[in-house]
C-alpha cells in the first residue's frame, strides 16, 4: 500500500479519476487526471447529486495487472495478476470504469452497496493507467488498472441506536402545560413542532454535516443560520448551567436530617417568614414569605444584596464552586464525541423518568392533589382567545422538542444513512410530549397539595413559573412530605441530570458545527476545542453567578434565546422548502427511507409551520413581555438590552448574506442565483491529487 502523495502526476499517464459515493443517494462523478497527453489541464467534474468532501481524504491504492510489467510506480504497489483474482469484473453494475481501455457502465446490484454508516460521505476511487508505447513509462500489451478507495476522515457514529434516541429524548426540557393551553400546546406540536423536528433529523442524517456546513448543500446564502445557532447555544449555556449550579447547591444542602428550608430559625430568615405547615392558626398574608422562598432568595441567590440590573453585586463564591463540577462533567462527557456522550445519557436520560414516576405516585397520595389535577386538565376556553396563550404554547413545544437549536442536525449527522429517521421523529417527539404531560401531573399534584395547605386557589400557587416554581413551590412541598430528605435528593438530582442532557446537546451542536466547517483546523484537536468552548461558557456565566445573577438569567431566558430560535426555525423552513425545494427534500428522504413524506408533512412544511412561527414572532415583537422577578420590576431599558442580546446572534444571518453576495462574482442577479443554489463541485486538495468534489 502507498499514499497518494507519493504519486507525481507529471511522471505518470494517469488519465481518469472517478470516485463513487458509498451510499444510495450519491452519484458517480468523474474528473480528468493531468498527464503529458493532457498538457496538465484539469477536467471538469460532473455530479448529479453533489457530495461534499470536507476533509482531505486519505487514498490508498492496489495495483492490478495481467503481467508483472516493470513500471516506476510498481515498486510502491502491491502487484497481483488479474487472472489470479477470484472476484467479478471490475466493471460492476451501476458503475463506470475502464476495462481494456474502454469506459463502460453496468446495472447496479444490491450486493454492491456498502454500509454508509462506516464513514461520512465515503468514496471509492478507480484510477487507470493509459496504455501506449510512446513514453518510457507506458506498459505495453498489458491490461492494467489502479484500484483504490478514498477514505474521508471517518465520521463517528452512534455506538447503538438507543444512544441516539436517549440523547434526543434527554434533550427535552422538563416542562409542563397547564389546562389553559393544553389545546394550543397539542395543536402547535402536531402542526409546528413535530414537522420541523422531522425535517432537521432528515437533513442532518442525509447531508451528515453540522449546523454550519450543511447550508452549503442546501442554500449557501442562509449559512448565517448556522452561526446564529451556535451563538444561541452559547447564550443558553451561559445561564442554563447556573440553574444547575443552584440545583447542586440544593442537593448538597439536602444531606441533612432536617431540610434547611423547613423552618424560619436560620440566619437568613426575616420577620416575614411564615411556616404554615408546622404551626397552627397561621394566617398567610400578602407580605408573608415561606421558608423555602427565603432559602432560595436570601441563601442560595443572596439576591437581597443586589438592587437589580443596575447593581448586580459581587460574584457568589458558593455558586462558583457549584458550577465548576458541572462544567467538569460536561467536558468529560462530550470531549470524545458521541461515543462517550451516548453512554452517559443512559443514566442522565433514564434516571429522570424513574424519579418522575416516584414523585407522581407520592404526589397523587397527598391531600388536595385532585385540585391540582383538575386545574391542570380543565380547559379555560376564554384564554384560548388570548394571543399570549398561543405564544406560550408555541414557545414551550419548540423548547421541548428542540428544532432550531442545531441539536437535531448534529445528532442525526452521526446516524447511518439508511436509519429510519421518520420513525425516530415520531417516537422521540411523542416521548418528549408525553414527558411534558407527565411532568405536568407531577407538578400540579403537588401544587394542589400546597393550595390545600395554604387555603388558596391553585391559580395563586401556580402563578410562578420557571426556576421559581421548582426551587420554591416544589421544594417547599417536598420539605413537608414524609421522607423529605430522600425525595429532595432524588428531585434535585433529577434536575441536574435533565440540565446535563440539555447542555450536552447544545454544546455538541456547537462542536459538531465548527468541526465540520473547519476540519483542517479542529478535526484532530476536538478535545482542545471542547475545552475552549467550556471555558468560554464558564466566563460567560460569571454575570449569572453574581448576587443579582437571577435577574440576568431571567433576561437571557426571555430575550436571548426565545425569539431568536423561533426566527431560526422559520428561516430554516423557508430556506429548505421554498428555496431548496420541497420536491428535492422529499426525494432525499426517499433515498434514505425508500418512501416519500406524505401530503400532511408537505403542507405543514411549506405553509402551516412557517405561518405558525411567523404568528408567534410577530406577536412577541408587538407585545414584548414585561419582566418581573420577585419584587423587582425590570426597567424599560432592559427591554432594549434584551432585544440587543437577541439581535447579536440573529445579526449573523444578514451579515453573512451580504458577505456572500459581495464575494460571489457576476451581476447582482447572477450573485443572487448562485447564492441560493447549492454549491457546485469544488476542488479539494489531497496530496498531489485534487479531487473535484461537490
């Protein structure tokens, strides 16, 4: 065996180079090889279905000859007589090759197909030496062929199919829907979330690229979507890991005989602290605060030491110590790729379901639990007419399923080519939606219990949302259950594992996107790049680790990710189904699965899903949320700041569009047409050979 870099095109008469993609959808392309007869002129390649070679391939060859003719190249090749080979003719069905100097083509046979999951966009190569007697390097009267394979840098694949499914399922956030918008939630899931979920899985699996480089093969002018996705993922990591640090602080504090948020006798408690669980004749007033609330606000966050966004205060060293092990676990889980993270999710994705079932059984036995369940399931028909309810439902389903974050593209790109992504989309999206439904029962049974104890309406207890609901309302209910220490430990451990799953996925989207876009820089330095990403996320989290960090978390949660990711999902749908073409996309799905998507999916992709997204985005812009956390009302300038943060990621899209039009030659119309057309074949260097690759 020898490396292709040992070849010198000027010393040989290699006349043709052809490479054949190894999966069903790819089509053979050919390019002329330079030789003295060709005067060193490169031929143009032709490809019906462009395939991109993102990394410089490593090519190995085997020399086959009828006789042992002397040739300068023979010293570096394995010589085998064609007559002694017990294998079919080189001109296989469905392939073009040169046999006895004649270019031939046959009919494909299923047995010739190679498993495409072994490498990403793999190619096989056939090189033939031109016959002739007029040069000293010719091999007269011999039928010779140089047969080899182009091996692209092998793309990692999931160790097991279940690794992929658990990673996607684990990415679902712990969310729940109240009875006010269960109906909008279901409608948004069927017509918006699930179709786009299916779309991203199919795109990632077919093109086998991350969120940046995949757009070269779809609609290059929208490549800025990939950079936007990476920035959104980083913004999410800036605040999401801080929430896990809070949960870790709670977990450590739970290893006591009596949970510290069960009484008002601690150093951080105030005169307003009211423990209505353990004392009789206690009246709950508007100024009353529970022990759990004061533990969260005054001990964990120490938010009383900050006046708001204007003065965040110092960094809490306790939270810094809690977030460091979080980032350490994240790094060692994703530094080697999906082979390692795919094993970790067997614990982090399954453990939360065990805990949810345990908490559901416990919550169902609490007094007043039925009140919470009734509030959860009973529709509020008047609220169906409110725009805010539909916006909340759309946001929740997109954050639960994850389209637009680049995670599904990254995960699916490690699948085998013929994997049934349609079945995966239905199964995982159904499991994610059922998880949201299950978590709703878990939460509202406990809220019904709290409403019973406070002698209040469930709507008053459930008015808080997000981290406040988990760290105050639910923590308080757990603290007053029998075996409270056990339930507190498993609950906060569940929150940490759920957060880790989401962070694994978000950062894997960034890592896969950048490594696929810049393989010549980072393909051999994945561990170093992942370390840089984790360190960046740590420093980006410092603002959320201050005494007023909860205010920053709320701002980033509402503005940095929400509207930006919905806009990304809208532009993805437009680029794929309006520019790339619904017909082309469905053809690719058929190449992978053997059948085309039905009319329901086509209508949703082309019209319904984009319209839903456009409606939600316009509603958000027309009535931005007025932020309030605890007793702090966010100032008006914070809304402008929030829009600026959101725009800082989205701005990548118009910037790249402008850049693309500037660097593309031709008139304005020619530039636009070229920029919305999948990139044509380009030359990829490979030693002394340049492959004409799409």
